[in-house]
C-alpha cells in the first residue's frame, strides 16, 4: 500500500493543474502530497500496518476532496 500511495502522490503532483484552483487550495494539495511522501519515507511506522493504511486513506480522501 505504501508503494501505491507513493506512486499516486507522484502522479497527482506531476499532472495536477492549479490554474482552476485558488492558491490556498493548491497549497493544500501539495501539503497533503508532501505529508504522504514524508510518511512513506519514514521508518517509524514500518511495524504498524494499520497506521499506514489509516494515514494513507485519510490523505487520499483529503486529496479527493480538494481536487474533486
């Protein structure tokens, strides 16, 4: 799930057009993407698979709300 989250964050980051969004919404999108990338790169949650899933689902839900 972590690898899919990393790939999805990169896809959204690289294909996201901010022209139709306010500056605040665009910044919010990239803050969520940055949080996902930092979480995935961290070693502290490796033995907590439930925490991994919960964090990534919350981040993806937030991105869907912001972009959609």
